[in-house]
């Protein structure tokens, strides 16, 4: 089964053709980073306008790269319908529904988070990545989400949230920290690079910053707003940091150390608690080199299998949506032309945002 | 009657009421075959394709046999404009049926039978106490569409030598030359214009208003 998928939930306009084995036949992503960068964050109306401008192009390109002349010759259509910016999601949802209506092809909406959790199972040409069997423990880390899930299968009902962030998402903490350090938007890749450069220095030339306190909550919940505040306080107390690239890099390394340590620790603790012998990651922050290296290190030590998706499968893409959609379609699931975009995920949540007891 | 009938669909969701219409063209004669509407606010995305389906089914006209699809591109609700355009783009991708972009001013004029010569001022409710305005003289557009307060329209054009001011009953127009138009553009007019115009290769939304962007003020350095 070949599925054409669209993804417009945030700041990437994407289309892909995938089969139900996870083979990525084409994957086209148009990024809006340059549009939002001047504002230091994503402007929803600008995102929606740009999605509309590029939707037709990415679909045509995805079809042509997959060698498909007629849309009607694929076996199904999938689209991200939640969670995300409603106005942005709506563009993809309308285009996808119109394609499904006009071709009479089976059609499903996909939860973006399910897409990220299954992204590690997509296979890109030229890469020989092994694919994890079920069940696996997944750490989803992006600019909008940070949570741990137990994944027993490819459907919504097979996925259970173990714990999530109480406040900022990991990627959000990266962006805010980068802003504090004057590093621009998006912050994750820059902090990762500077931390890497700092750690590559010889012991003699390297002056580490005082480490940040680990933002450790009980159980499998995360909190990252405090980590960002620690950076803000350090910079306020020692403003000379900002004028010194070496010190900025050292702060990045200390921030990344605290961030990845907490994420990785909880991922493996959750796998142990659930009795699951394999871990995976997904989401934009899963492309972070420091995080990937630490996971591989700990996995080896603990004798747990770790699966890291290709970098192209970490950031938002339509291939993962196509695969998640194919999993629904092969089981006979369908959505109607009245499907609408929703801002919230359909995955049940266990962690409440904000302070207070868990419910 | 040697000429074959051709069929045109119109979709228009830029205002509170979303509409779909199908017309038949026999030479220059246009006949309305069906029209559906949905007045549920913020739900054009859910309603539109089921309405298209109903209109086509009722008339027994397959989507692929349409000669063109007219699509309302605003100005109006940003989201509504994208519902219509996103849908139209998907339909064209799948079928190759060409699109014809129709802006809301033209649709209002078409519906009201505005004069083709002379100065015509067309006004659309833009909410927030403002109206979208376009001024043309014959087929020459004198101003790019813009937003002004409703009261300013009256003040500006009172006693001017205009052929018609076209505006919805909800806009506070008092100028004597006013032609009252419908409150918002309708798919029937959109479909009729689609039948008379060449296809639009790249239909562009007519937002008029820039996006609302509030940027945090930079913090004062001590």
C-alpha cells in the first residue's frame, strides 16, 4: 500500500509518499525557518499563509519524486490533523480532503505525536537503519512536546503516556536559552554545535562553567522552565559571559549536559519500570548530537537496545505521517470529509501542565 | 443549439456563510443548477466538501467534467479564504480542472449588477469597525483594495460623481448613490464569473490586511 501524506501542523510544509512497510518513496519538506526567525518564534498567521503558498508544490514534488504520475494511483491519503496550530493544520487538512474526495481514495487524519513516535520505523533509501519491534519506550522531544510513551503498536490505542513536561518543552527551553545568550532562533542546533565545540577542546584550554542544577521531578515528569531561569540568572550575575564566545559555548555545554542527562535518565528508568528492553527517540530535539550520543552510551552500559531515527525523520516530515496513516488504513480505519483540525493531541495525557498534584 | 453545455462550480467561504454553487453554461446563457450553504461559524472546513459533494450529486455532474472551479479569494476571513483555496488546490491537483480566482469585490458587483462604466466603489464588511474598499472607474482600478472606517466612506464620497457605491446593509453607508448589495459574496456569482474568465494558474489569496504580529518590546539594558 502506498500512501500520500501531508503535514502542515507547525512551520514545515511537507508531503511524502510512503508504503505500509515504512519505505519512504519520497519526502519533501519546505521549511519556514527564515520567515519566523526575525520574530524569534513562530507567528501562526505567517505560518498559515506560507503553508497555502507551498502546499501544491510539495505535493506535486512528492508525487513526482516517487515516480507517480496520477495521484489516483496511490492507495490512500493521510494528513496531520492534530495537534498543532489550527490555522496551519487546516491548510493541509483541506488539501488532503479535496484530494481524497476527487480521487475517491481512502483517507485518514493522523495525530502528529503518533507520527513522531513511529518515525523511527520509517526506512529511507540508502540507509540501513534497523527498525525496533514493539513494545518500545519512546522519548518524544520537540519544540512543542516533551513526553515519555510506552508504544505497544502503531495505533493510538497502543500508545500510553508515561509522563510529560509540566511546563516548557525541551526544544522550547533550548530556544529560550539561545535567546538569552543572543544566539538567534531556532536555538537547539546552535547550542548543540557550541556545546560540541566546547567539549572538543583539549582539557588544558577548556574552562567549564559551573554545572546547572538538574531539573529533577519525581516520577517520569519533566520541568525545564527552571533550567532556563538558571541560565538567565547566571547571565544576569555575570554579564561578561555574553561578550565572551568561549564562555557562551561553555554555558551551552553545561545547559546541554543538564538537559540531556535528565531526558536520558528518565527514558531508561521508564523502560526499566515498564520492563521494555528497547528505547527510541523522536521529535526535532532527537536530532541533537549530545542527546543521541548519551543515549547510545547509556544503552550500551545498560544492555538496552536503542534506536535513533535518521535526522530527516526527527524534524517534522510527512513520511512519518504517511506511515502512521498507512497503519490506520491497512486496518480499515477511515475518516470522513468532515474531518477538522484540532489543537490538542488525541493521546490521553497523564501529566498536567502547571503546578499541583497529578490527577 | 450546436454548442455543448459546460459546467462551472463556485466555492466561497470568506464570510460567515459558506456557499457552493453549480451552473451550466450554454453559449452565453448561464443557468443555476444548484446551490448549498452552511452558516455554522468557524466550520467551513468541515462543511465545504460535503456541500460540494451534495451539489454535484444532485445535478448528476461528475467533478472531472467541470470546465473550471471558481474560488473566492477574499478579502474576508483569513481562515475562510484558506479553506476555499486549500480545497480548490486539492481538487485541481487530483483532477486537473482549472481554477478561476474571484475576489469578493467582483463577486458582490456581479451579484448586484453593478454598472460596468463610471466610478464604482465597492465596500465589504471588514469587522473591527472597518470596511474593505475598492474603487474602480470602468475597468480601471483606481485604488488597491484597502481597509478604512465605514464612516470615512460616506465622508469621502458624499456628493461625488460616482455611478454606484456597493455595500452590504450592515455597513453604515448613507451616501445617496448606494446600491445595496448582499452582506457577503456568494458562490453563485463566483461560479458565474468563473464561466466568463480565463483560468488562474496561481490563485492568490487577497488578504488586504497584514497579519497581526505583536513583537515583545526589547527589555531595557541596565
